C-alpha cells in the first residue's frame, strides 16, 4: 500500500512541477484556440540545446567512467529496443482493424526514444536528489537505433512478401546511417564527442547547463500544444492506437526496470540509472523517429503513429511513467 | 519647482538608461538605413519570455496576496480602460479630417496596454528600488480587454447606423475570446496560471528572471526600428493622430495616477503600484491590440492607428511617461 | 626552439578547446551528412549578441580610455587593411588561371575582418589571462572598411579600363555607407555607441557577457558546417585560391604583429592588444564582407572568394593563427 500511496503522492506532486505544468498548459492553450506560438526556429534551437547539454555531460562523465560498468546497461538497452518493438508488432498483428505497416511503424516509434522525456526525467531525478550515472542518458542511442532498424526491416520484409518479385532491398547499414544523421542523434553524439575530447566543462557549466531547465519548460509547452493538435489525427484511425499508446509506455518501462534491476544486482547499476533506463524505454520518439520511419516505411500512415505517440504516449510516459518508476525505485532499492 | 527639477533629472538620466538607449539606438539604426535585423522568430520568442516572466511572478505573488487588496485596483483598471477609450473617441469625433472608424480604432489602441512598456516600468522601478505589489503587472488584462471591446463595439454600432438594415451583429463574447486568445494575453495568463498552480519559483529565478532585462533591451531595439519605419505611415494620415499620440499617453497616465492614489488612500495600494497603473494606462497596445482591432474594425486604416501608436505613443509613454509618474510619486507619497 | 615548442603545445591544446572543438565538430557533422541544422534566425541572433557584447564592452572602455593611446593602433589598422588588400591584388595578378576581378574580391575579403575570429581571440586571451585594451576589438571597423573600399575601387577602375567609355563611377562614400550599414558593423557600432553613452554595464554583465562563450560555441559549429559545405565550391575554381587562403591569414597576421609591436614600443600598446591586431588582420570577413563585395564587384565569382575564405581562411586563422600570435607574444614581450 505504501507503494501506491507513494506513487499517488508523486503523481500529484508532479502536477505541481513546472515541467508537467507547462505540458498541460500547452494543451490547454491549444484547446482554448490561443494564437500563442513558439516559432519553429526556437523549437529546433531548444532541442539542440537540450541534447547538447545531455551529450556534453555524458561525454565528460564517460571520460572518467569505467566503460565495463556501462557495457551491461548498453547491451540491455539494445535488447529492450528490440524487444519492445517485437512485442508491439505482435500486439498490433492481433488487434483488429489495424493496417499491418501502420502497426509496425507505431511499434517502432514506441520502441525508439524521446529526448524530451529523457530531459524531464533528468530534471526530476536532480530535483529529488536521486543520483544516477552521468553516462546513463547516453544509453539513448543504444535503444533508439535498434528499435527503428527492427521496425523498418520487418516492415520491408512484409512488403516484400506481399509484392513478390519486386526488389526492395532492405539495407540495414543505410537505416543506421539515416538514424545517426537525424538531427537529434547527431546533436547528442556531437555533444558526447565534444564532452569526451575537449575541455568543455566550462562552456557546459556556464551556458548549456543553466539554460537546461528553462528551455525544457518551453519545450514542454510546445509539446503540449502539439499533443492537443495531434488528437484530431488520432481520432481518424482505429482506437486501438490510443489504447496501445496508453499502455505500452508503462509496460516497456516496467520491462526495462526489471532488466535494469538485474544490472543493479550484477554490476551495481544505480537506482537513478535504472529509472533513466525505464524512462527511455517508456518514452517514444518525437523528434527524429517520425522522419526516419516516414522515409523507411513510406506506406505507413503517419497520422496513426505520430498521433498515438505525441498526444497519448508522451504525456503518459512523462506524467505517469516517471513518478511510477521513481516510486518503484524507492521500494525496490 | 522641486517636482520639475526631479522630473527633468529623471528624464535626462533615463536617456542614459540602456533601455531607452536601445530604443533610440533602434530608431537611429533604422534612420541610417542599416541592414541590421532581429529575426521575427527571435522577436516572438522575446515577447513570450517577457510575458511569461511577468505572468509567473504575478501568479506566484497572487498565491500569497490578499485578493481583496487587488479588487479595487482591478476595478479601477477596467474603469480606466473604458474611460480612456471613451475620451479618445470623443476627441477624435471633434477633430477635423479624421475618419470616424480610424479615430475609434486609435482610441482603442491607446486605451489598451503594451507589455513592453510595462516591462520597462518594472525594470526602472526595480532599479530605483521602488517596491510595488508583484500582482500589479497582472492588472494588464483588466485594462486591456475592456478597452479593445469598447472600441470594437462602438465602431460596429457606428457602422450599423450608417448601413441600416445590414446585419453586423457585435458579439461581445467573441471579442473577449479573441482578445484572450491573442498571443500576448495568452502568454501572460498562462504564466499567471503556472505561477499560481505550480512550483515555478525555481524556473522563474533560474531562467525567466535573469534573461528579462537583456531580452527587454533587444525588444527596445526592435521597437525603435519599428517606430522609425512606421513614421512614414503616420505622415500619410492627418497630423491630428500625431498630436493625440503625443498627449494621450500622458493624460491617460495622469488620470490613472489620480485614481490609483485614491486606491492608495482606501486600501493602501503602494506608490510603485500606482506608477504601474499609470504606466499601463499611459501605454498603448503594440503586440496583440493591432491584430484584434484589424479583425474587429476591418474598415479602419491601420496606418493611422499603428503609426500613431508605434512611432509616437510608445516612445512618449516610455521616455516621458515613466519618469513623469515616478517623479510624481516621489512628491505625492 | 622554445617558440616552436610553445606554439605546438598551444596548437594542440587549442584542439582541446571547446571553441575549436565545435568548429571541427561542425565540419565532421556536415561531412557525415547529418541533418542537424541551426536555424538561420538563431545564427543571425547569435552574431548580433556577440557583436553587441564586443561593442558594449569597447564603448564602456573607450569612455575611460585615453583616446590618444588608441590613435596609433587605429591608424595602423587602416594601414594594414589597405596593405593586405594591395598585397593580395598583386599576388593574384601574378598567379596563373585567376580571373582579375575574382582575385581582387578575394584580396578584399582577406583584408577585411571577421567578427567570429575576433570573438574566439577574445575568449582565448581571457582564458589565458592575457590582458588587452578593451577598446582593441573596436579596431575592427578601422581595418574592415578601408580593405573593402580599396578592393571595390580597384575592381571598378579595372572594369572601367576594360570597357572604356562606359560610365561606372566608383563612389567611395557609397561604399563606406554600404559597409557601415551592413548588419555586422551596424551591430558593433550600435554597441559601441550604447556602451559609450548609456549606463549599460549592468545589462552587459548580466546578459550579453555571460552568454558570449556559449553562443560563440554554437557559432563555431555553424561555421564548421558552412566551411565543409563551401569546400565543393572551392574545388570548382583554381587551386591557387586554396593556397592563398592558407597562407594569407598568417602573413597578414605577422605583418600586423610587427606593426603592433612598433605601437607597443611607441605608445605602450599591450601584448594582448598586439595579438588582437594580428588576429583581426589574419581574419577574413565572413558576415558582412561577402554581401558588400557581391554588390560592389558583381562580376566576381562568389564561389572563389567565399569558398576560399569560409573553408580555408577562417579555420586557418582560428586554429593556426591565434596560437601562433600568442606564442609569438610570449617570446617577444
């Protein structure tokens, strides 16, 4: 009972957190038909700033980290990326009224990772003074890329079977390159490299770090507006997408929490690190995933996967997932 | 004599203030034909940042404020909004060569409120360590919305009389909604709500507050450029607009100062609060007012009201109004 | 030998500096085909912020500076601007396969000044605690404008000779006005004026200064991307441009260093000031120069001069020039 009470308190407290407040505020503002808009150039810049901060911090930490310690969580991230997509594809293949490719693309997006959800988790953990390995956010690409690849490969194998004889080769290496070239992963990896190879502590602590929470609040506002705008799209597709989008983040997070706990027992992965792992598993890609999937599975309907992810999956991952995994960590550790 | 000396010293000192310096610098830069431009996306973002700061601070303060204390100033704000528009309409109806609807729209704009002028007043009061109720800037919508509504309603009644039989219903509720949905008021009210309902102190003090003055300096630069560019428009309309634009801000501010002083005597409204009230009365809407009026009184000529407001009204309100009301407060209180 | 060792250590250390790291990171990101982009509005805003900081600081310092002290370095800046362009024109007139006007335009660009290279030098000098006169960055326009004017005048005289009888008057005053109106010089001069005439210390130290290094890191990233993108253009023109672009920055810097040292002996110009003078001589215009030259010498091929400047000249000036001049200063002073 303690756990449920703890979760509910955290859940309610989080509604008082400015991060979630800005998300809900964005939804309200959009719902009330406000003309308030954050320009797209600012949105792109904010995402760059957040990922650069996460990358630089991760890179600086990896410099001093025991890389062996990171090996198991990195391997688990790959495993979780593949597993969650595999489960999603199976689930959608059973559900009625769901187009095969739409289901695969949605499963891919929910297996992939969201930088903004990760940023919220970092802020919440810092606010609650729960320590985590600074390289933990750098697990992001280990989960993101395999998830997107698996979805695109499965979709293309399916298409090939359908249109026998047609020659649509699936080039895995091309999908990896495409993922790494996406603006989100590029910024994160650039930050990692700069953190690892240059003396970037001062620019991190004087610039990227102090602006992190503020920019995150604006990003949440934009995502809230976007979430509301996408609800219409979700209405036009089978309601199974909404059901999946509400449950998958929690299910994926719990699987990752379990595997992360094993890493805790084996190599001492910290409680905060396990929460980070659970949150990135719980998150679904909102920046780089959609264009990658659109290019990789052009026959899938973006309204299905983007609507489900932006207007249901992300709010659930942030508002329910994060307090849930932290409450769980308080019990288990 | 002390008052005049005090005002002149303040007036001259303010020309040394960076805020006014940036405004005049912007005018000069535009006058000299410079290609310097602040991108529009940055302008929108800066306005958002300033209003969010004003809103958050107001919301946090309202949480602890005695709402009864705020009631009289809020009521006075509504009164001033209506009164100044009413006076403006009467003045323009007497002046020769002024189109009826243009006069009504101009009166509406000068009754409505400018977020940037308000921001300058906040900075000047803080610099001079004159305390004010932190909810005072939240009086903004109480004056802004009634002013815009009254102007649009009067204009439409006038149009109806002219074109008897035609059915142009004036829906007051629609004008209110339109005003609240404008980007400036939306940002301010969102900030108020977030300040009131969430624990936003930390994001306010680590992000929105430290960037306030710097962003205001850039906004002043943009407004200076805009003021110069609009002078041409002002030349193409009757010169009475320029005369009104130069006198109305000071007249409106003095009316508000007098009413604010009554609130001081009755409920202890602070000297700084009275200055804020006078400044928002003195200011004229530069962000959300013009589009609202353009939609509400489509037959009015924007060159008349925007030119008068941007290139005369706002510089007068900032450069003359603010030092005048502060000097007055030093005498009276 | 000490000098060479010192330079190499500085050179290698600088590769660990985040500034150069971001420049190289930008090249890599572009070379790897990443979709990461910093929006153009952000780029323009960052350039404005950097120049406003340099200008404000210079203006505040000039207020208290002995203007006579500045006279000789300012005169030398004009001299260097004219000399480097004159040398460049002569060099290109000898080289085979180089179009006359293209050579003149390239010489003009390499005589003109880059705000971003200057900004890097300021950061490096501050990091190494090498003091310099705060008005030294304000030497920028004294070198920039004469260089652009000379190039445009020579190009037009050449064109006139070719097309005898045609009346293309070269109006020097128009070129000066055009240069001053460019966005970079406008921002710098506006900052100087505001620093000189207003109490801008507080907005400088609370806003423009703390954001300087961070924004510079992003500008370096953008310039790295741009440098890579321009390499293709460079390939399409004679390879002499690349040779010139690699050598001219160092040669120009060394000439300026020598002249600056004379100013040191005569009027006590500081070691840091001499380095600043050498760096601005070494730099080549990347923001305001290209459009001015495009307007002034429309027959020249932008691929030649922009490619050489952006993809070779600027990286050389930053990565080789700055450590070289600082190492030299350590020996000489």
